[in-house]
C-alpha cells in the first residue's frame, strides 16, 4: 500500500504552509532506487574520468545537488515539493551543460537549455496554484480524493492544470516543439550527459505525467494532446537520428523518440507500462 508521509512544513506564511510530504509507492520507490544506482555509478566513474580536470570539485558538487533534486522530485508527495526538486534538477542541468566554460559551444547550449526550462516551467508553477485555489492542497493523495468525490465540480480546474503540467513535461523531456535543446546539451561532460539526458533528467517529465494520472483522467483534451505530441516527436526524432552526424546526437534523438512513446502510453492511460518503459530505457541509454 502507498505510504503518505508528512514530516511538517518546509515553508509557512501565517496560517498557510507547504508540507514536507512524501509519497512512497510502487512508482516512486523503483525509480528512486534506479536514480541512486545511476548517480553512484556516475560518481565512481567520474572520479577517474575527470581526474585533474578544471572544475573537478564543481562537477561533484553539482552532481550531489542533482541527486538531491531527483530524489525530491521522485519521492515528493505534493506538487509543491516536486517543484522544488524539479528546479534543482533544472539548475544543475544548465550548469553541467555549460561545464566547459571556456568554449562558446557549451555556453550557448546551456543558455538554450535555460531558456527552454524557464518558459516551460511556468506550467509547473501555475498548475499547483490552480489546485490550491480549487481544493486548497496540491498533495497527490488529496487531489485524487477530491477528483473522486466530485469529478464534475473539479473538471475545469483539472483540465487547466493538466494542460499546464503537459507544458512543463514537454520542456523537461524535450518533446515537440521545444525539444531542440537536447542534442545541444551533449556539449557537457559525457558522464553528466549519461546520467542527465540518457538516464534520469529527460525522463522526469514522463514521471510528472504518471504522477498526474488522476488529473489527466478528467481531461480528455490533455490526453489527446499527449498522444499527438508524443507521436509527432517520436516520428521526427527517428528521422532526425537517421542523419545525425555523431554518436552522441544519435543517442539524443533515440532518447527523444522513446520518451515520445512514453507520452503516448500516458495518453492512453497505460501508466504501469510507462513506468516500466521509463526504468528500462533509462538503464539502456545510460549504459550506451
């Protein structure tokens, strides 16, 4: 059975506060375990791979902050806490893409990632606000209960919130039409590219969709858009991968296409399949 664990508040203002709330279930725990193993393997490998590299300590500091962010995102029991982890993941992504600061290519690529993240993350900022205004909570358990009690009353907020969450997931998972940043993100160190854009970070958008399943069940328009966006992205990425000029770009397009298929699975309500697909694909791409 899922464990909804409340550990107080991480921010309070007057009578209102944001809970430090975690949800441990069959979705969050396996992905958390995979994330821990991939970060551990990356850190062990990078100790030799980046030996005497300028920014050696900076790399490991960012990797640890990323690890904290991915665990907060995966284990969060509310959209508020998930947003905190989401932003830590995004910040470290940008800084590691631009890790080689003396070269113009990585700096331009990191700016492309930053702009895309900033624009799309507005969706993950607005959606919890809509939930707070409508049901006075953004906890996953509370949202599911509220939608189950009176689905008709919450239909309009659910549709709007689902659409905003879709925008956030598109940006983080490099889906059409905002997915052009992912091949450029390979300008960072190979180790961070593997754990971010092969294994973990690029799949966070899919995880957000899986967590938001109750909202999407009440939003047929959002589910239709999921299927359309995922299909278009998968087809375009497969065609682009056929003409990519290097191995890392080819892997980037292959990753985008598979994540697009996960969007389609979420659109059809196959969330267990999407979870298994996410874990298997993360391990495969990380290994490659």
